[in-house]
C-alpha cells in the first residue's frame, strides 16, 4: 500500500483527492493539509511515500514546502500539482526536488498512475509539461553552448593551457604576459565558472567541453 499525503489549499479538491486515494486498493491517504506551513513537522510522525503538492498555497507555497521536505525526507517522492504552464514554476519545482509535475486537469486514473510510476522510479509528467521540460533543457543547453560561460578569447587560452598542465609561469611565458596578468585572468575564470580552484576549473572545462 502506497502512503500518500496531500498539500492542497482548495478544500473541494483536497477532499476529492482524499476520496480518490481511499477508493484505490493501491493507495491510502495518511495526511491532508491546506498549506505548506510546518510541513516537516506535520510529516515527522507520518510514514509517507508520496506527496501530492499544490504550488500556489497561502503562507508557504508548494516549492518552499518541497525544498524543506526533501531536505529532511529525501526518500519521499513529491508530485507537483498545478494549473500553471509557466517555465519558471516548472524549473523551480524540479530544482526543489519534485519527482513529477502534473496539471490539475489530469484525470483521476492519471493521478493514481503517476503515483504508481513515481514509486517505481519514474518521473511522471503531463505530456504538455514534459514537452515544456524538453524545450527548457534544449534552450539551456543552447545558451551554454553559445555563451561558453562568457569567457574571453584570452581566458579560453589560459584555461586551455591550464588543462594542458601548464603552471602560471609557463602560461605567462607562452602568452607573453606577466604572472600577475595570468592571476587576474584566473580570478575572472573562477568567477565565470563558479569554481574556487584550478582543479575545479580544469574538471569543469573537461566535463563541459568548454575548451
């Protein structure tokens, strides 16, 4: 039996979900809450496998609640339920740790199927949302490929030589500049790549094929 908790501010919809979970022979409702306040405390004494989470709730919204719950209970699967197609909502929900994203127009059997899918290791999404996620992914990949982290040509040369195993002194000699200039370039590279050491910079450069 899959134990499911509900976070939904719409009373009618919340009660509908409760009934849906109770009539299925594969699920049971272990908690039903009108908002995300004290979400972690509410789940402390409630064994739960899956959460149906609304995004737009008063006081503490679904994304904030999801972040808090996943930090404390990483094993719980959270299915976001929303009426929003907005890219920002989708992005933040997935970053917060949501395992799936369903529109509230999803049919009852679709919700049960999504619960079964997520506990089996899947990431259920309404088809239109799945397309949005793919488009977001493609967009982000394209941005990364074209911007290359906004490194200048000289910074790319410095990073390439660093990847090649050159020391600051050797890089300075090869590029006919001072070591201080190389250090300045490295500070800029660290900031643009969001790293804190030459080792991290090299690892990221190789992983992302920046140079």
